[in-house]
C-alpha cells in the first residue's frame, strides 16, 4: 500500500510522511500489489496518542473514518481538512472475501516543523555558502598572483 497526501492550496507537492501545513488535504492510498486490488480498503485517521490509548478509546481519537470498500482501480482517495497541526496515524484496513483482515499503520505529521522537512533547504544553503566561499577564495588567489606579477616601484 502506498500512502500519499496532496494539498490543493500552496505548493503542489506530494507528501508521504510530513504534510507541510494544515488545511484541506487529499489523501490517496494505492494498492501496489495486484492481490490487494480485489480486496476492500478502508482507513481511519486518528490523532497519534500512542497505541495503548488509541486501543482504549478509538472513537475518541478518530478524526476521519472511511469503512472498507472495494476500489476496482486499487486507489482510494479522500479529502480531509486538517484544522490543527500535530501527529496523526492512518490506520489502513484491508479485508478479503473470506473475512481475513490486515491492518497497517501510517504515521504522519501535519503542519509540524521537522528537520527532515527542511533538510533540502538547509542543503541548498550550505551548497550556496560553499560556492560563495570557493569563488571568494579563487578571486583572492587570482588577486595575489596578479599582485605578485606587478613590478614594484622603488
């Protein structure tokens, strides 16, 4: 199962673990395995309060629930408006015709600063600073060579 989130407002970027900000978000679950395409897929989005507290009162922490249903194309999509930032878990349930059921958890964050969310920008900054430093160094070396080759007047 592949878990992807998109936000219509702002950047049109795909998110797998960290959704940049709160607001309307389209989430898609794609059944990668052909075996899953004939099975019913459902999801429950809950606040991440830990598995023990989650099991104690699942309905209290649930913010969205879509019961299992068969999607012939293997793609389940839904839209949810995340009102507040925080840590969430998508609990995906897949069941077959024989009554077998598999449950998988997809933790993700919404509108929460994470180092990994900004690593790309940090690396760009480091690369830009290194490039500027290298160019400054090369100009200094060239200036010293030009200065050394200039005849001195006594």
